[in-house]
């Protein structure tokens, strides 16, 4: 595992720990059955943040690639290539998370009631 994927993996693990802690801290009192689970909103916020980060990495990669193509002396080819790899790794991780969510959804939908 290279450094970039290790950093991404550790970030994903930290997000999972944070989500577990939020889930454990939420208790539903029996006298208030209409109380909503705030961990759902927190997960949505975490997922939106992750998607925005991936989008930002892809935009940055595109900007650096364009700068290299235009011959901007302030941007090196190495910077553009590193940004491209970061973007690629982040996108692949996002696709894997999406695939796992879809698999979990399908599994839940197939459960007998």
C-alpha cells in the first residue's frame, strides 16, 4: 500500500470510527418514539463532505493538467501527475464505498420481513 492510499485508508477509518461513536451516543427514549436518529444526518454530512473532497481533488488535478499543457512554468509535470493520482485514488475509493452501500441496500431489501 503506497503512502497516498494509506492516508486515504486511515482517513476512511477515522470517519468510520467517528460514525460509530455518533451512533453509540444516540439513544432513543421510549417515551419519545418520534425522535429521529441524528446519526443518519451525520452520515449524510460525512458522505457529502467526502464527495466534495473528491470533486475538489478532481478539479485541482484538471487545473494543474491544463496549466502544464499550457506551459505554465509555476506548475511542474510531477505536481500534475501527483494531483492526478490523488484524484484517481479518491475516486476509486468513492466508487468502492458506493458499491458497498448498494450491496448492503440490496441485502437489506432481500431480508424477509
